[in-house]
C-alpha cells in the first residue's frame, strides 16, 4: 500500500494553524543549528560500538575505550542519587517521610535504575542525557502517576540560543513511527499526514511500502493576557498535519518537563561534551600502534628466502612448506640460498601504546586501581588508597553535577503530583526494614488545595549517594561514635546505632541520636 503524497488540506482554526506553522519553522531552525552536535553524538555512539571510519577497515580496534566508558558508568551507578525529603519545619517531618516513599514508588515503577544506567551512558558517550518528567495516566492501575523517561539526545532539539533549556523559546522531542502507528492512535488525522522529509534509511534498512514519519512533539509557552504569565503548552505534528494542540496549559508550574544531565558543560550550547570525545584521538592512536605491532608480528612469524636463479632451485617448491623434498640442478653452495626475517619492531612502539592506554585511564578518572586492576608497581596500602581517591575525584565531580539535575527532576515530580492528585489516594509502598525484610506500609496522598501551584509541603531534596566505600566509611564513623558515647557515660541505644548504620543522611540525624542517648546511672 502506497500512501498518497498529496493529502487533503487539514481544516484548522486560526490558533492551530499558527501553532503548526510556528512549530515547523522553529523546528527547522533548531534542527539546522544542532546538526553538528547530533552528528557528533552519532559518531560517538559508533565509536562506542568500535566502529570508526577514521581507522582502516582492517585495523585492530581495542576495547580500551569501551571498558573506560563501562567503568565510568559503573562508578556513577554506585553514586546513583536517591531522593530524601527534608522538612523546613519539624511538624512537617511526617509529610516529608511520606513524600520520600511516594517519589521512590514513582521512580521504581519508572524502572529508574535501568534508565539511570542508560542516562549515564548517554552522558559519557554523547555528552548529554535527557530525562522527561510527565504524568502517565496508565500507571497505578489507571489512576495515573508521575513518571520519568530517558530520551536520546539525537531526538531532542532545545533552543540553540540558550545553554539553559528553561529559557528557550521552545523545545522539540522527536521520534519516527510507522504509518500504521498513526492509523491506530490518530485515525481521524492520519489521512492528512503527508510525506516525511526527514526519514533516512538507518543501517541500510528502509521499509519498502511506507517509510516512517517523524512525530514532532512541540513544547512552547504562550502568554495569558488575563494573568500576565507564560503558560506551557504542547502540540504534536507529523507529516505537516497537526495531531494535537493543547487548549489549556499542560503543567501549571510552567517549566519545560525536560532535565539535562551533561558530562561537561559548554557555554555555547545546551548540550555537553562527552568522555568519548575526550578520548577518541587517544583511542585511535592506540589502535594504530596496536596495528603496527600486529603487522610486525605477522611479518616476523614468516621466514623468507633469497636464492640465486642460476643455482637451479625451484622457487615455488621452496615456498611450499608441505613438501619434504626439493630438487635442484647441480651443486648447492652456501651462497645459493639465504633466509631472513622481518626486523623486530622498536620497543618504543609498545611502550608508547601502553602509555596511551594508561593515559586514557588516568584522564578519565579510571586508573588501574579504580578499575580493580593491579599495576604501576604500587604495593603500599596507603598509596593504593591515594590512587583510588585520585580517580574518585573526577567521579565525584560529575556525580555532584548529576545530583543537581536529579534534584530538579524530583522537584518537578513533586510539582506534578501536587497538580494532578485530585482525590485522596492510598498507595501501598514496600520499604526495607533495618533487618533487610520488606515491610508494606500505607501512604496517603492528599489533593492540593484549590488554586495552589506548588506542593502543600515545604521540603528540600537531599541526594544520598549509594557508594559502597562511603557507606563503609560512615559505618566506621558510627562505631567510633558509639564507642565514644559509651566512654562518656551516655551510650547510644542499639536501635539508634543500627538505624544510623543503614545510611547517614545529614548531621541532624546524628545529633538527634545523641540526644536520645541516656547517661549511665551511677550505682
């Protein structure tokens, strides 16, 4: 079946027509402005799969770059943030605890662990990871719940004039869908969808009958003349047809529902630069040197001969190692045949290749000890710990930036919860008890008050990192603190010690535990 390339004209109102024309014009401008950044991201993803057009087709491709990216992602997974709501007033502690459970419930049902791993890989490879925060009406048995979703950088187009996406004129999120998908989801509008100018065959694949059509999700702000505020709207465009256009604001908070996680910020672009960009040239040089070593090893493994043509020897027979006897006409002198091999490669080639490999690990913060390797001639425990700490500096630097982006994500989740929860709702949330068993507790969500544009609770978002080394260090500190309390005559209750060893979030928790310590009564 071939789709009509000249569909009928779609009947649209004045505002809808203006939104469609404005959206298509802005999208084309943004697409051209970000072409270089998106091409660079695609090239980096090819490098992630060890495909590189800059190297000869037969060249060796070492896995050092891949293992470095894997270690960087693994470090960030160890430092994956978790939300913790801290009340501004003591009487809001109960509300803050419930919110911590609710956000954890929403993240769990969004498969956040898996999405965060892909997000961190996006940052390391493409330079930018993107999370979208939205209300999913299908979650929680059809009652709806806030949700987060990772989106690839290549399908994201913010305003190129601003490095902060929240200041931009618009944001576009795109993805290709087959026409059958449009017939299923937009049967009334599908006849108006024309041919798509953006589709290009991917990896040699292209449908024979109907090429996919790009779905353009257009997020923009409109000023409300009654309130004087800019309200957030969204429209969907495909093949020149307007599929949807919001009449009322999507979210009352007015912010674009996209949070950017960047490996390294750039002042001239909303997108960041990546680890793969930093290490690409080093990796290519390492592969070239490995190719020299491989080529020399292949040449050295073969023995070659020079023979005098007037000696009566058969050259083809000499080259055939399967023959045990080779005939000759006349006497064979010492000068009739001579063997030789390729000269050994300069050892500096191997040394420099090893140096480049180690340099890539050091520059990325993934030195040998951070990767769990042994080497560099270091055996002292203090020196090993110092080298591990040196690698951890870079990890902590990036983790701090990701934690701020995660805080913004959680704040948007809270705002959306406050807007969309209209009825009293009870959630059954499972939490791990100090003994490790799961306990289910009932969490009550209360609707927002009328006319309220922010949550009815004053909370802050605190990010606690799940780094095993940090947890171990905290537990050692708690044991030393417990021993100090015993010596001072005010021992900590065992329950307080166990609770603190599950993870210390802030200094106030330790001070509260110390206040609960009772002095030892003298006999």
